[in-house]
């Protein structure tokens, strides 16, 4: 589920109003107006905190129900297992291509735009604490994967350890008898539904929060904010194009790349216009028919892909982290980027089906690598065009996964 067009328009209007107003205040040099603009920032901070309070219960509930659903899929047989393997392989490929394209691309980020906005209070100290606490080697990293106290891991924001515990708990539940398993799964399903509704209410306030977050940034950064946002949008588009191009040889087609492109183009155009993978499902089925994918395969793979498979997640998460790092002047180490990349592969399927829901999972990741959580509000504010690019990657990846599964089934 994506944000409806009217809601996206309101966020875009709020973003434009904040940038224009902030630039005018900055140009005026009026200290009173500047203080007034900065004074509304707590409204945006409260909104970010509201998002953060939902993350742990939402991720835990979605991971447990999602792994339960994956176990059901695998029980359907060979096609289900192959489909899950294809999803995993494509996510890894997307992350690798994104790192290969985006990291060199951000070396071109204009030096004059780096760190134009001061870090929020406490963010620099948090980044230093993270650096001190970072594992010094592979052994330390592996030892930190199993939490001695999962409640403490949740309280401290150690999402990697919490996810490992949650995954093991979900697997244990899946192995249990139906009478003991169903009540807990029903509980987490209800919890996930309630948290999803709560997140929907919070996201509905995005236009107000975006204005409150972006106005102080525009006052502080001035015209540099426009240049930084333009670079981010371009970086997402270029990286999304590279990942989309990767899908063509993976999909394969007897008629060649041109015939494959013709089959996928209608689906991609709908993806650009709607920013909704769900809305593209009928077009994806038609594209699959044009590629000669049996309906038995497409009818299974495509609905599953729309629900849990997000090949654009590495693009959005890695590029987003790189941009916020440059925007606030925080250097991201290779280890920090690796954490974001691994999370985009292993956790993206748990993103809630609400507008901008994937950004919720970025909040603890940003904090884990020393980036300010306020950066999530910045990404949401400028997400309209990047969201179109992400949808094209997702729908192309969905059809590619169906084609790959069809070839695997044909080989037996």
C-alpha cells in the first residue's frame, strides 16, 4: 500500500512551502523570524518519536507472522521453496549493485553541501558511542548476534540481536503443535494489525510534521537544501535504473531483451503513475503472460511477491543512508553501510503495508549507524519521485522473479 496521490500532494506542498519559507527567512536575516521558524522543530521531533515508539512491537509482530507465512509457503512444495530462494538471491543482487553504484556516486556529492545542517542535540554523542561500541572483528560481531537478554536488546535499540531472537522464536512457534501455536500467532497478528493502524494515523500527520522538520532545515541550509535534495533524487534514479537493468538478463526471454522490454513496459508505466505495486498486479499478470510464464507459476509468485518481496529496499535504504550521512556531515564506515545493506536484504519483507511504511524500519538502523532519526522525516518529505523509481524496481523485480521461477520449474 502506498500513499494516495492526494496525500502525496499534501506532503509535496508542505515540503515546497517549508523550503521556500525557510529560504526567504534565511535571506531576510531577521533573527526573530529565524528563531520562530526553528521553534516549531519540536513538532516534527514529536512525530519522529511517535514513529520510533511503534518500531519494536511492529517489527516483532510482523516478523513472527511473516516467518509463519513463509513456513506455510514452503510447505506448498518445490515452487514455494524456489520462490523464496529467488527472492533472497535477487535482494542480495540488488544490495550489491546498489553499493557498487551509489558509493562511488556519492563521492561526487558537492563538498559545499556536506554538513550544511547541524546535527540534532545528542546525535554526535550517539554516533561516538556507536563507534566505541562497534564490534572490533568478526568474532565480536557474531557473539553480539545472540542477545543474552532480548528485552534489554529491545530497550537499547539493538535491532540485529532482537531480530535474531524474534526469528528463532517464530521458527520455534512454526514447529509447535497447532493448539499451542495458533493462539500466539493470532496474538501477534492482532498486535501487528493494531500497530499498522496506529502507524497509519501517525503517517497521516506527515504534511504537518514535514513542514515542522523542513522549515528549520531550510532556514539553516538555505539554497543548499535544494541542491542536496536534487542530488539525492538523481542518485536514487541512477541506482534504481542500474538495479532494474540487472533484472533483464535474470528474467531472460526467447525473443531477446527488446521483446522483454516491450512486455514489461506497460507494468513499469503503471508503476510510475501509481507508485503502487498492488495496483500493478493485473498488469504484471499480463506481462507474465506475454513472457510465456505459466499461470500456475505467475498466479503463485506474483501475489506473494507483491506482499513480501521488495527488491527496491536496498536502493532506498542504502542511498537514503548515504544521503543523510552527507546531509548532516556524518561519515559512514564500510561496516555501517554493510549493516544497512544486510538489513535491507533480511528485514525488508517485514515492512508494514502502510504509506512510507518501509521508512519505519530505517529508524533503528539509522540510530545503529550513528545517523539522526530526524533524517527519516527528511527522506519522507522528499520521497515522491524516489517512490516512483522504487515502484518500477519492485514491479520489474516481481515479474523477473516469476520468470526465473518458471524457468526453474521447467528444468524440473
